[in-house]
C-alpha cells in the first residue's frame, strides 16, 4: 500500500463480499420458490426475496466500486485521499441505510413501508430495481455525491491519469442518471422510457467506464505493460461502448409503447454492443501475454482474464441472442432475459469487483500477494462460481427457449403457469447450480482466512 | 512516416463520440416524446388509473409479474391480462389470494378495498390499450 | 517533393471532375425516370465506383497496406452486393 | 508466449513500417477505428433499407418521388467539392503552407455549411408536410439515414473548425500534420457515405 489513506477501501470490500453472500442466499430462496411455490410463504414472498436479491446486488457492486476507487485513485493521483474521514463516514451511512432498507423490505409490508417513508410525497417506489424508499434513494444520491466529491478533490490535487479520469466520469454518469429514478409519471410509457435511463445507461453505459478503468488499473499493475498502451486502448474500448450502448438503449423500446423505429435503431446499435466486449477480451489477453513482470498474485490475473471473457459471453453473446427486434418479439420478458442478466452481471460487474478485491486486499493486509494455498483456493472458487453461473445461464436459456415455444410460437399456446410447470426440471437443475455457486463463494470467503508464507511487498 | 496512434487522439475520439451519440439519443428522445401521445393511450389516464398505478407500485406487483414484458418472470404477464381474463375474473382472483395449494406459487393477500381493486383494474385496462407494436405475440402473454 | 505534390493535386483535380460528372449522370438518370434492372445496376455501380475513388484518392488509401484497401473494397463488394441482391429480388 | 491474436495483428499492421513504399493510414489510427465503426453502422443501415424495400416496393417507389433529387444532387456536388478542397488543404500543409491549407479548409467548411442549409430546407419541407419517422417505412429510413448523416456533417465541421483555428495559428507544419490528415479522413468518410446514400435513397428504384 503506497498511501495510508488507501486503507479506507478495506471496509468497503468486506461489506461488498458480505452483501454478495446475502444476495446469493436470497437467490437460492427464490430459486427454490420457482419449484416449491409456497416455500417460506407468507414470511418471505417471492417479490420480497427478489427485491432483496437485486437490491443487494446493486448495493454490493456500489460498495465494490467505491472501495475500488478509494484504493485506486490515491495511487493513480500519487497523493493521499482528500478526506479519509469522509470516506469512512460515507461507508457507515451507506451500510446503515442499506441494512435498514433491507430490514424494511423483510419486516414491513411493502405498502406500509411506502406509506411511512413518504412515497405519497413523491412516488418513486415499486419499479423494478428502483424499489428503494424515498429516503434511501436520497441517501444513495448523497453517498454518490460524497464519493464523487472525495475522488474528484483527490484527483485535482494530484496526477490526472486517463484511468482516474474515466473512473470519475463513470461515477459522475452514475450519479446523474440515477436522478431519473425520481421521475415517475403516471404515463406508463414515459415511466418505462426514463426508467431505462437509469437501468440501461447504468449497466450498458457509464458502469462500463468504471469497469474498464478498474480492469485497466489491475492490468497495468499485474502485467507491467506501458501505461500509454493500456490507456489508449481503454479509450478506444469505452468509445465503442458509448457508440453502441447509448443508442443501444433502443433495444428496450420495442414493445413498451414507444415508436416502431426503435426496432431498427435498437437492433442495429445493440447488435454491435458485443464489439467493445470482444475488444476488451482480446485486450486483456494481449496485455497479459505481453507482460513485463511475473506478478506474484496469480489469482488476480485469473479474475481479470475471467472478467473479460465472461463479460463478453454474458453481456455480448447472450445479449446478442435476443437483441434483434424480430427475435426479441418472442424472447421479450422470458427466462432468456434472466439467463442474460445473470451471466452478464456476474461476468462484467461481480467479477471486476472481485478482481479488484483480489488484487488490492492482500496489499491492504500488508503483502504483495496471498499465500500460495489461499490463491489456489481463490482459483477454485473462480472456477466453481464461473462454471456454475454458466450452467445457470444455460439452464435458464433452455427454460426460456421451451417457454417461448410452448407459450408464444406453438399454434396451441399454453398458459404461463402451465408452461412453468412443464419446465420445472430446468429450475431444479438451476437451483443445484446455484448451490455450487454458493460453495464457490464460501470458498472465496474462506481464502481470506488461509495462513501461510506470503511475499512481502516489493 | 510511421503510423500514429496517440492517447490524446483516442481521448478526443472518446469525448467526441460520446457526446455525439448522446446528442443523437436526445434527438431521438425528442421525437419519441412528440409521437407518444398517438400511441401511449394517455388520453385515457383518469384519476382511477393514476391511483391504480400507485397501488400497482406500492404493492410491488412487478416483483413477480411482468408488465409489457418487464419485471420478474415468476408470474404471468399483466400488460394484457385485462383482455385475457376480464375485470370480473381479476377482481375475484385478487380477493381469493393466496390459494394455499401446497407446493404452488403463492400470491399474497394485499387486503385491497373494492374501490382499490377497481382502480387497479382501470390501470390494467389502460395498460392493455397502449400501442405496443402488437406485442405480446398471443393472448397468453 | 514539390513535384510529387503538384502531381497529386492534378490527379485529385481529375478525380474531382470525374466525380462531378458521375454525380450529374446519376442525377440525369434519376430525372429521366429510368427504372429496371440495368438502370438500377448502373446507378449502384456508379455509386460504388465513386465511393472507391474517394477512398483511394481523397482518403489516400491507394498506397496503403492491402488490408485497408481490402476493407474499402470489401465494403464495395459486400454492401454493394447485398443491395443489388435485395433489388434484384424485388424485381423478380 | 507471443500468441498472435487479431488484436496484435491489427496493432502491428497499424505500426507497419514501410519497406515496399506502402504507407500507413493517413492520420491517427484511433480515429480510423471510429471511422470503420461508423462505416459498419451505415453499411448495415443501407442493406437494411434495401431489404425492407424489397417487401414494400410500391410504398418505397411512391414515397421516394416526394424527395427532391435536385437538392440531393447539389448536396452531392457540394460534398465532393469540399472533399476536394480538403485534399488540397492536406497537400498544402505537407509543403508547410499553413495559410493555403487554412483557406482550403475554410472553403471546405463553408461548403459543409451549404450542405447543412440545403438539408435543413429539405427537413423543413418534410416537417411541414407532417412527415416523420413514424409515417412509413420509407420515411423512417430516409429520415434516419439522412439525419444520422447530417449529424456527421456537423461533427465534421466542428473538427474542421478546430483544425482551421490551429493551422492558422501555425499549429501544424510540414513535419507535423497528422492532425490535419486525421480530420481530413473523417471529412472524406462523410463524403464517402453520402455518395452511396444519395443514389440509394433518392434515385434508385
């Protein structure tokens, strides 16, 4: 650790992993509810479990992004963090807000939660992924602003690199587009239209800047390849991301009441969205092949390469599968979407945060890399989680294809629930894969507690 | 002359390209907002519909169902449920939950008043009349 | 050095004049209302030739590596070919 | 270890040092990646236009007649000429003639302005006739393609303006003219695409 203030990243990383575990546990509950419908009913109905599952995902990724930037920005800027105190305060505020919100979801009926938290003042709740009560939403904005402020001030007093610039830009975009979560018109079409300005422009827009910056940072560190080379390709890749991804938002505007021309705009641009992901894969492998040093943290290299591959497959290939309007006409709102969502989020965002944690955490604990045995455990967890997530995606794809066939293409279409019964075998297998994923995650957590010889920081 | 590929140009292309496509997106958004009134059935938004939408949201219906294909994929599509089932069925269904059939997926009892349910149905009727470019492919959603 | 440059200016001028002439030809054909397979193919061919001239002479790709000229020529073949195919289908 | 991937190949090709007198792409490679991406998008749109037309021949033929072929042709001449000016500008700066280069580029810029004005008049006529992207499939493509291209012309003009400003302040020289070539390449791409767009959308039927 070059700057003492980088240490503030540590609680962020720990919280991220803890919440990740929570997310997976709720995922398993939901997976079981898919086949044993009354499991935990009425204590935890499916909609509550799902809200916890998706909200925890967002929150732990945000924790990861924040921790990563508090670690990365001082090192890039070659100066101490502007205010470590603010960073720590923000951490506790965010953690408390997150915890209270989740407890609210679990303990209070959602309608009462809405009433007590001022949803009558400004209707924002009850939309997918944006279920948070008004105070939590305001809290997220404040946390994001504090984060942005701290990072920007740090950057301003030190060196300004492309990586830190892109990361900050990504965070700025994250904060700005989140503001659309406060806009909820009665007009359902407009509601949905701008809802995507948060959801799509986050995950297929500004978050990719954060992802690219984090990956580039780790690649510079573990490969020793010239910064100039890595940064200019980073620019090229994120350019392609924005070129394809912004208009690519149109692939959500096919069937929600928006004009038909979006079918063309959305199809063409989103069909090109795999290009930046493919470039990222080739880029990561090239840089590792051209490495100038053997970094002792082999596990971090594996996570980094894994990020680039699984992001390409999950976001690029699985996204492409159903992005063209004529195909999406049948695939829209089926398990195929769920398959894509799982693999893409895992590959692009879960993995990049773990990459960063895997690289930075040993250094934060005073060593260049973890002991050999811990790294082997990490690698096992990588393969267990990645392979099981692949199975989840494949099984949901299978479920989705059968669902599309029986419910939408067949000349004697079956009802939704009848179809669900006939594809339960896929859901059972998915739940099994989910258990393997949990084992992988537990192994990852376990790797932090393995003791042994480790190399000191050079 | 050797080929040039500089970081500063890559940066310029990034800013230029990003701004360019965002402006294009704004232009398309502008056009969309202009065309929407012809498609979005907003002329039929009544206070009942508005209240129905709020009930839809504050009971987190999207956590299980899809609406125009968006939401969770756990329970049936409701964008066209008004057409598929009709108001009476919907009302009886909401009142009858949960079914309590062992092993079946359960919908909670939301304790809505008759008037609330009518508003919710008004909202679903409004949603079913949005021009969705003929989606879903058939009545099953 | 000077010599070469004035040379290339002259050739650019020639190319420019050819492009102007071909544009006027395209416009004339359009005004004359010519339709059908041969008119379509002729117009498409003119357009593609013009675009190649811009690529080779104006963008100065003529002396670059095969791959860059290849991309431009590939554009000519693939985009031009698919457009022609679509039109021929509609005529059939 | 040195595995060859398409990416390395691409970098190596872009760095290719001539032994046979073959030159590299004029201008900065970073912009060329963008140029190829844009050409790809337009290529897909052109082909999509042609195949959609195959299903609605009558509609396309009928709607196409409402376009002004003459203003399209004039705009083609305008763009071709401005591209020609840019070529002259580049060869001027290669000889270190900053002033001349600046003048040629100003000429190109002004022609770009004429294109914009003619195009706005065209758009206005369609707007006044209550024609939009939602009118029918032909107008969807016509307006999408021309508006998308229109924005590229504007972007090209902004790039030209930057270069003009810099070249008139002696920011480029006979040794350092990559920036001019880069901007020129973008402008030629705008021309290249219009040359295909014009006959496709306005004339061929």
